[in-house]
């Protein structure tokens, strides 16, 4: 006999950790690629963004399933698959921000003073291009948790008896009519967590918009 409440509470550690680590990996790689594409432009921009476009052309769930099948089942490989699929979204956001920020006068002044492209990009441009990325990353935590649960539900993520919410749903789905609480509470935990991530991201977005508006007054 397993304590369902304890498993849901413990499962929150796994889901939140996976969500944060997944988004962190995607943000680091996506920021680097998007920053290079936006700042260097030309051929490098075309090469990087076309490769990311190819990645985005595949349905995300099917691509994650394919990656996990190649790497093998398990929560770590599911984490890597979700990170890879999420990279293009963050790269596009950073690229757009860099294209906008690099036209400012302080960037031109840094170039005139002899600053190298690496110093200008990571010391002058990126710090001012981060706010949209923070909002997107906060929203992405909920999405990563949902995708992890989906892979685990299909048997590709966390494996029983690991108390991950998606695994709990997949294991007990046959008892939805005989013992609905075994399915309802893990699903409710996923919903509340994703909803909380959405509200947090929305709050960050509103805060950044107000701060930006105050600068123009």
C-alpha cells in the first residue's frame, strides 16, 4: 500500500526540479545561439536560424518521443529531449531583443572605443535584452513540467515506482472509475503548478512593461 498524498508531495520535488533544470539548459543554449545570430547577422544568422527552423518544423511531442527512444527511457533523457525541443523558442526571443538593442547609441559608443564583439555582446547588449527572456522562461517552467508529465504518462520519462505525477497518472489510469482519486490528485497537482507558473510569468511581464513605460515618461 502506498501513501498517495506523500507520493504527490514528493513528486513535486521531481517535477519542479525537472522544470527548472530543463528551462535553464534551454535558456543557456538558446541565449547563446540567439545572441550570436542577432549580433553577427548575415551568413551566421541564416545558418543558425535555419537550423533552428528545421528543429521547430517537427511536432514537439513527436520529436521528444523520438529523442527519448534514441537515448533510452528515463527522466534524465526526457529532460534532455524537452530541453532540445525548447531551444528554438528562446533563441528567437533573444535574437529579436539583440537586433533591437544593438542599434542603441551606447553600443555604437562601445564599438567606437574599441570594444570587441564578445565584450559588447555579453556586457552591453545581453543584460538589456534579458527581460523578455525571463518572462518566457518563467512561463516555460510550467510547460516543461507538463511535457515531462506527458512523456512519463507514455512510459518514456520517470519509471515506476518513482513518484512523478505523470508516471502516477499513467500507472493508475485504468482505475479512473474504480478509484478516481488516484488519477484526480496527480492531475490536480500538475494543473496547479502549471497555473502558478503562468501567473508568475504574467506578473513578470506586467512588471517589466510598467518599468519600461516609466522610463519613457
